């Protein structure tokens, strides 16, 4: 079960130079989550901001967490917002890694991170006790390893940096205690600048590089997509050298499109 005895293998990401490979699920498919884990992927990207059903559907999230456990992988869940109640709801289903979008200041980030912790920077955090699946339905409140202690050891709250204001505040953002990782989002950053889909725009690239440099300087891991020039196309070693620890390889739509195109081209020759 996803109680206090299960270790989140992404929780030690700051202590290694390894790159953790993941793939996205766009259709809330438990079978795909399990398959990705069976294939050896370290994590599965689940976007609840744009797809995959209602973000506060606890039973659906619990089923996806179980699928991840069956496959031996971890969910990395993109939330629709950084509201503390949304952060807590996701974590109480057993999710251990959440990503908060559209942050702009260190205060935004601290609010979200604090909501995911029972203890934050030596003070009480804002997470609440849950007599549900994450605590073994209340059976692990006490004992030698109570679930709230182990949750704080395993939960990671990351953020998306996707607008100019966030980039301007990146030096303060990356110093927020207990911040798990940062995802510089070139797509939405470009949108916020009036440069939608202009990934090669020099200003977009410069802002992404500013985020990357700040994260590397402060030892904050980066998440990136494999097909982004901001990550680099020279493989995982290059990504690691540039500070990326979580590398997204694609999703089922990309995989199917690539397979169909490849086979159609082969048949037509």
C-alpha cells in the first residue's frame, strides 16, 4: 500500500546526478500508467490542468496511484492551481510529486510547498491529517514511523515557471525551503510574451536560460521535455549536465502518431 513504508524514489533527486525518465498520460489510463512503469520508466506525467478529468476527483487519482505502484513508478501530477486545498487533496490520494503552475513570486511557491508539508522550515506546515488511503485509513497515525513524518520525507512540490514575472523573481523562488524542482515551461512562457509557439525566439530562449542558470546555481533540479531545444537533443547525459533531472520522453498521442507514421511510410515504399 502507499502508506508510510513506501519510499518515493524521486525524493532523493537532489543527491544524485542521475536523470529520471518519464512519459505522459493524456487520457487518465491506468493501464498506460502501469505499462510505463513495467517498461522501466521512473515517473509518469499526469496533467490535471488541461486534461485527464477533474483535478479533485479523488477516487480517480487513487486508482492511478495504484496503477503506478503496480508498475513500480511514480506519478508527477501537474495541478490546475496552487491553492492549498488542491495540493492537499492530491497528496491525500497517495500522490507524492505535484507541480504547481502559474506561480509568480516566492510567496506563491512557499504557500504551495507549505501546504504539502506537516513541518515546513522548522515550523508547523499547512498540511492536515487525512484518515484515508495515504495514512492506511488512519492505521498509521501513531507508531514508530507515523505517516506524517514519512510523508514529509517523500513528498515533493515542484513549480512551473511560465511567465515573465516568475522569471524576474526566479532567484527568490529557487531559495524557497523544501522546493522539489522547477519546470521552465517554454510554451506558456512564449504565450505570456505574445510569442506563441515561437520556441526559437531569442528572448524566450534567454528567459529559459536565466531560469536554468538560477536552478543550477542553487541546486534545484529541473524538469524538461525531450523534444525541447531548451533541454537539448543530445541525450540524457547532456540534459544532466545542464541541470535536468526529470526528462519527459513523450505521451501516448506522440507515441501512436510516430508509430503510425513510421509504418505508413514503410508500407508506401
